[in-house]
C-alpha cells in the first residue's frame, strides 16, 4: 500500500504540473520559472528521487531561487486578498478576472482509504 500511495503521489504531482503548464500558457502566454514547495515529510523523503526524475523527464531543470525570482511573473501585480492560500498563477488570474478552474484531485481510491 505504501508503494501504491507513493507512486500515486508522483502521478498526482505530474498532473498538477500539467495543469499549471496549460494554465500558464493561457494566462501569461508562457511558462514562468517555477518554485516548487514541498513539505518535509516521509512521503516526500521517500519519493523525492521519483518526483525529481518525473520533472527531469518532462524537461524541467533545477535552478536557484534567486534565478527563478528574476522571472517577470513574480513582479506582476495582483490584488487577491482571500482566506485561501492559492498559487501565484491563481492570484494573477483572479486579479485579471479569470478563473483557472480546479486543480487535479487525489485519486478516488485514496480518498476512500483516508477520508
């Protein structure tokens, strides 16, 4: 079960990246340099190699935070002030009066195990 959950996590993360790739193109016209926030926990520790491998297979490379922050995206104005912690792309889309839709969800089988 641990392996199944771990691989589902990597597949889920791939779908999240694909979601933001498409929406970045639609909202910004390009894909900005990105910052990946992952939390220190057993799942990320156990599957970091698989996660990094998936990103490299998709053509991503790893850069410093300073280099990522040089992207013009991070200086775009936005006016979101809601109670949810949303992505920078969500904030810019909201400020433009756009909705980028719902992010991918966990697999249903996982939700049934851990509701």
